C-alpha cells in the first residue's frame, strides 16, 4: 500500500487600508471564486515564509504576520486532495497587483464578504475579534 500524507498549505487574512484583501482564483478548483491569498508550502520553507511569499505573488503586497488564526485539517476542505492549511492574520503594505494564479485582487469591506472558496469564510470568522481590534487600532492612529 502506498503511503501518502496530506499536503501542507497556507492562507492569510490580510488587512490593507482597513479592508480585507481577496483574490479571484484563476484555476480550478473554485475557478472564478474569491479566496484568501495562499497556496502550497514548498520544501525547505516555513509556513510563515510560505504565507509571505504567496501573499506577495498573488497580491503584490508585503505582509507583516500578526498572529496564527488556526490550523484547518478537514479532509474534505479541498476537493483535489487532503490538505492541511495554516492560516495567519497579517497587515499588508505596498501596492495591490494580481499575479501568480490570481485572476484579480480586490479589497472588501468586512460586512460585504462574498461566499469564498474552500473554508475561507470560516477562517475569517475565526479571526473576527482580532480583526476588529486591529482595525480599531489602525483607525485610531490613522494607519493603513
């Protein structure tokens, strides 16, 4: 019997200009749907490094990781295969520019988030209290 293990991925909830950064997927699964920036961790790369790399590749933003949101391991979360995702909360800096496997990158108000690919709505909901605290601080000091 062939021994296989789940694939390791990262996803990042990025706050930029007091909004949420989402990418429209260019490729299946969920082609055309919005999702958090993310992707597969490469050999020799930490999950933090992968989150920063994927964020830059897909959005053009450099990110400062603030905290771990959670680990998502439902075997059915990705229709391609069993993946385990490490999700981070981060602040973005720079200029938005879609790239890599992102068809587009857009900013969303937190009260108008669409139905997202994978389990990304759950990730955002799990980060809600942290997001609210950070947005409060960003607005208090007028930092975006």
